[in-house]
C-alpha cells in the first residue's frame, strides 16, 4: 500500500501558498484492508476513508467510465491494480494532477509543474469533456489564480466551448452551479469566473441574464465605459475592493439586469431599469436556488441603488420611506451591505474608481436621525393605529431634516 498527497495541497505548496486541505490517494490496497487498519469508510459511490487520527480523507486510486450525461453518469473502478497515474489522469487540470510521496518527491506525469511555472490552466486529458462541472471548476480556478497571472490554455477553452455546443453543460444541476458560483464570488477576482464562462459560451447558458447585458450601451456622460456588461464586471471588481462578503459581490453583479430589457429605441437611456431588474433577479435566483439572503440583498440593490445615488436630492420623506423599504431599523447589517453594493456601483465606472461616495453617509445619518425619535415614548401619548404611525413618520422626517441641514 502506497499513500500519496495529491491535488490542491501539492499545487499550493509548489506555488508557495498556504495549504488548507490535505487530500490523499491510496494505491495498491482494498476497502477491507483500509478498514482493518482503522480507517472509517464514508464514500458511497467510491471508497473514501477517514484517517483514524487526523480524520483527513483518503481515497482509493480509481478510474472512471462515462455511462450517461451530466456529471453523475460514471462508473468507478477502485481495485488494487489501479495505478497512481491511472488516478491522476482522470483529474481536471494538470496543476491538480501532481502527487507527492512520503519522502516529498514529486510525481508529475502530465507536466503540471511546468504549467504552474508558465501559469497555465490546462486540462489533463480528453476525459475532461465528460464532466460539465469541470467548466465551472476551471472558471473558478481562473478567479482564484488570475491575480497571479494565470490564463486558460487555448485548447482547454476550445474543449469547453465544444462541451457547451454539444449540450453537455445543459446537464448541470442548479445546486452545483450555485456551489461553484458562491465559491467563485469568494475568490480574489470573481470577474474572471464570469469572463471564462463567457469566453466558452457557457455564460449564455447558465447566466443568460448577465450575458444579455453585453452590447447594451449606456450614456457616456454617466458611463464612459458605455457597455453595460463591462460596467457590471467593473462594479463586481469594486465590490471586491471594499468587501469580502460574497453577498455584496452577488448584489453588485445583479444590480443592473433590467438594462438588458430596455427597449432599444430608448438606448442609451435606461429609465425604469430598476423595476425591470426585479423579475430578472428573481428568475435567476429561483432557477439556481440561490439562498434567500443573497436574493433579498440583490433585489434591494437592484430596486434602490438609484435612490442611494440621489441621496442628496431626496426629500426627507423619501429618504425615510427608502430606509423603511430597506428594513434598516431591524436589519442594520444588511443595510451596510446594501450601501457597499451602491458604493461599488458608483465606482464601477471608467474614471470613477477612486471617487468618494458621500451618499452612503447621508443615508447613515438619516437612519440615525430617524432612530433618535423615541417610538415607545410616542406610543405612551395615547396615539394609536394610523394616527400613531403618521405622527412617528412626521417626527422622523423632522429629525432627518434637522440632521441633514446641519
């Protein structure tokens, strides 16, 4: 029995990056022997075992054969005669198909180390095309490693494009798409995920609402970058600059979906795009089964980002009504995430990347002023029902007026 460290742990060690997870492959043994040595089996589709002391995962070397569409149609072979190279050739990228033995020696049958040196994401073998999840994984690795200068090999992009054209990508299930997307939103450069998907044609299949933004013009005086799709990626970049929270990044990504639904005769103006965005955000989130907290923040950013941009022009009553619509008094954390998404939108324009965004502070000051009104004390005056609500609204408006006139 021989044990090798494989995958991301070896890759990241060679890159000089922190190693978070350790994956191991065991060659030349059987499930019964693993159990006799104290390992606990957890895999159902193929034998994976937990180490008796470290509880890290040890998988038997395996081969796989495609038997149906999608990423679940595989039969696995895990007999003791499966070699390390047999196991490595089924992996997605050459940089993930490097192994290290117990002495620290590198086993690299597919030149992954060379691709690490050349900063290339390249598929290991034609078997890559059998699993559509690998399109998402390559895009996600691009989001992680693009800041280090990595690019996707031309032949890998071509293979991904063929997979899209052949309909293999249509077999992806929503949960897996969202899992990879959520992870990509937490990487260093999430825009690279969507750019990679767009380059191979998968964006139009998976995120049609985002693909539709490219080629839609905006007013050059407000948006020197003009193209709405480019603006969207710039907003995502800015969200990454100011927040590590993937919810904020997701809201930034979806805030302008309604611009793709603007009638062409109205271009480059997009009056009412906020309202047009809402069914598109709901549609995307429902299709991919996006968690409610992501969806709700994205809807608020889509509907109210223009209110935030115009904070200095809004009447106190409108400011208060917006604060109420955002549920800011009960959800202060989400309110701050909303303001971050709006800040990213304002800065996600050519030449505006470093600008201040005083509108966020106007909304914060308005909220604090409204909170200074003692609603409990007002209720003790005998006012009830709509009369109480109207008086509370009036006093809050007065407090906001006083605060913003200082």
